[in-house]
C-alpha cells in the first residue's frame, strides 16, 4: 500500500486496511524517511528542515496515533520506528536530517515510557549508512568527506544494502 505518512487520514486508512486483512493489529513498523539536507546557510535550508520534520517525525507520530487504539484493543503490542545513527551524531551538511532523526529517538523514548503500563512497547532502530536509492548521491562509489566520516563510524567499515537485505553479515562493500 502506498501512503503519505504526513497525512493523518492516509495513516488511518493504512491501519484500517491492516485490520481488514488481519483482523487485529499488535504491531507496526514506522519506517518512512527522507534525507534531503543542505548546508546551514543554504536558501532552501528551512524548507528542507520542514520536509525532514514532516516525513521523519510527524510521519512517525501520525502512524503511532493511527494504530494506537488497535493495539490497545489487542491488549498490547509493539511499535518500531526507524531512527538513524545520524540522530545520535552530527553529519556535515545534514543538520536537517540529523535534527529530525534525533527527534525520532526522543519521541520514542518519551512515548515508550508513556505506553509501557498498557503493555505497548515502542522501540527505535538506528541503522548506520545503508545503500539505497535515497542515499546513492551521499554514499556514492567515490570518496567524499561525508562518506568517509560515515565509514569511520562503522567498526567494520561496511555499509548496509537495502536491495539484498544484507548488512554486516552478508556480502560487503566498503563505504
């Protein structure tokens, strides 16, 4: 199903579709994201910040809110949101993405404490650099300062690959 995660109704339709297909809902993976970023003084920087916050943070909050009543009815369950190692450490020229993913980390921390008494877990995963269509320009095949910084953060100096589903245990490619 294709869904605009920044639209409340789209999230509700997605949850209704899941309930219609499976009868109940005990979990949700909140995994949409973008990484459009610029230098701090770029004229498009604030538009980039807004878009990153809308997709990466608001999208998680709307998905959570849309599915929450279904998990309550089921007696509990689990949410997982995709954060990023970039939400924990800064990357040059990616302040918008870093800020948004940092917000996801703290949204999860806060809501996890709130929902725990209802037997609802909320966790985040924070993958490192992963080769996808979205990151092709950033990671690329040639050396660049951002790619080198990201490579140095990875103890084995490997990046994940979305197409194969393999990360550090599959066929490797150096960042």
